[in-house]
C-alpha cells in the first residue's frame, strides 16, 4: 500500500471508490460526489489517495476555511474490500501532519466500523443530528394552526438564519457570513418559492423557516427542511413555522425530509411532538482543541 497526492487524472478512480463505499445508498453517494479533489473557493485543502497493487482504494481529504476556524474538516472514504488493513489510519496520520488545526468529521451512528475508528483515534462527540422523512398529511392534525407574520425579505431571512446557525454551532463556533454569502447559503437557488415564513416579536423575526430542494439527490417527491430555527428559545414560535412548512408541503403534494441539530432544541421538540424525530442519525466528531 502506498499514499500519494490527488491528481486531476484520478477523478474516475475516486468516483469508483465512492461507488464502492456509498453505492448502497444513492442519496449518501450523491452527497459525497465532491468530497475529494481540488478544494472549492477560498478553502485550503489537500487530498491523499491510497493505492494497493496500483489501484486507488481509498481517499482522504482535509478542508479548512473561515467558517469554522478552530478545526479542519476531514473526509475519509475506504473501499469495503480494503478495510481493516490500516489504510484509513495511514491516511489520517498523513493528513494530520498537513493540517494546521485539530480535525473534525461526520460519523453515522449505525456504522459500527466508523464509530470504532473514531474512538480509536480519539475523536470526541461534539454534536448529534436528526434526519428523517415523513408524510405531512399524516401529522398535520397534531400541529397548531400557524399564525404567521409578514414574511421576511430575503436579506432579513438570510441574516436571521446565519444568526441561528451561529447559535446552534457553539460546539465548534462559526464566524458570521457576509450578507451575500448568507443569501447564497440560506436563500439561494434551491429555495422553494413562497415557502419562506416567520414569526415576529415587536417587528423583529424570532423564528423562521423555509423549504429547499433536497441536496445531492432530489427524488422529486420531497421538500427539504433544514433552515429552520428560533432565537430566544420560543417553542410556540418554532411549532408555528414547522406547522407552516407542513401545510406548504401538503399543498405541494410532497413529503418532508428534515435535518436538525440537537442544539436546535425548540425545533427538535416541535418535530418530536409530531412523532417523527426518532433517534439521532449522525454526529459531528472532533479532536481536542488543546491537543
């Protein structure tokens, strides 16, 4: 086994590794399409490949940018037939040598091998997240009739969602986005028209939500609920914006797929009351900042 840097000619080989690693789940596979290779935008990044007998069998990538300055993001993909051979450990070792800050990564709780790898290499759990999909018509009766205020402008919503993002990511603090960046992330081209809703208090937005096109793989029959939150912990306001999204999805004739961090407590409670929250699906794991 040998390690070497990624080259442009390796793109097809990396796709083959991703197909082998995530091919059992088309949605997960689509989300990893650009996980390895040249870094996007203003991010610092490096990708290393592992070869066995001249064949690429694994890839590891680190990315670092201004959003979460304390840690560097890590992604490891090892083809199933090449696991338990120390390849992931070797990639991690070399990437740690390159990274200037402690690493963080994502792990799916149901993946026992991944959880064992993270424990062995001293990645601690920073945060848990819930994912799921539900039929809005099956739960609408459990929700209040939403009493919404004047919808926010795109700029107002983008600013609000970025504040919520910072508030719910204190486990690995995030720097504020510029207004232009916030518009692109929270209210960009994937935003579903007319889905932006809010609750106000004394004229200011205290809760907001929108629905977007699902990331990675769009099956065509669902809307994505991820940009939703409350400032100040108002559970009634959280339930109101969730209820509005549920009714919007019913009118659109589509299911809702959601993702919510455990730190977004009022939204978690609203989804739990609907009986759709379930158990956490994945976690964000990180190395000790003092290391």
